[in-house]
């Protein structure tokens, strides 16, 4: 028979599971994270985990969904859509995305292990990963970026005709922070030059801000 929890207990346990999930998924990854490790700080047995989340993949996606609105605000609303022109918009987007990678271990993990997100998406849908009463925040800001690039290509402000190719090129910038230690003190300059060179190449008709 399922254990009955008070509302306060449910909130405490949910918070503990989410904290363990953020730490473990970002360090050892989805595959190596066990239920025993996830429930340890929550003070529940493994079988009780399923009272809160249907699987560890559901918890993983829930954590991403929880951060999605903030990620979209920083990269799209205050980044891409705040640009003075196409080149400035792409530069703002990339600097915001890199900032998130540098401060958010879970998103950083996704860059180095994209297969983990595929595992999650293959098993869990977004609605399943939400807790009751949560707002349906967007999980993927790539659609916003792709739509912007497509519109700018139609206007002749961004090169090419395939937005997916431009998105792929922009994603290469996210690899630079992973090698920050190798660049040492030159890392900020390397990052800025990489972003400036890439965005200049994608927007040849736009003057540099």
C-alpha cells in the first residue's frame, strides 16, 4: 500500500530528489545514477521514488523543464531579440548561451553527453515530467533560434538558406568553454574572437557593432 505523505513531507522529499538529481546527473550522468543514490538524501526507499517521479529519466527532464523558462529568457528574450541587428543578435545569443554553460552543470553535461537527452526524450514526454500545477514552460529554445534565423535569411541578413546549418555552426561555439583550461588566461579573448569571427561570417552585410 502506498505511503501517505503530508503536503510538507511531499515538498521536502521532492526538493531533496531534485537536488540529488541535479548533482548526480551533472557529475556521473544519467546511466550511472542509481535510484539508491537519488533517494539517499530524501530519506525514502527506492520503491517510493515512483510516487514522485515515474522514472529517473522523468526527473531528469523535469529538471530541464524547470530551468527552461529562465534559459529562454536569457538567450532569446534578453539575447537574440534584444540585438540591434542580426550580427548583434547572434552575438548576444551566443554569449548568453556560453554564460549558462559556465554556470549550469546540468546544461554543460548535455553539451558533452547529448546522448543522455536522447535517452530521456525517447522515454518521457514533457507533460509527464511536470509536477501538478506547473506552467507549461518551453523546453527547447532551438525552435526560437531557428525561426529567427529563417526570417533573417529571407531578409538577406544571414547567409545561406538552411537554418539548421546556421544553428549547427553556432553550436560549435559551445565547445569552446569545454577547453577553457587549455586556453588559460587567453580563454576570454579566444571566446570573444570565435564568436566575432563566426557571427561576422554569417552576417557579411552587417557592420560590426
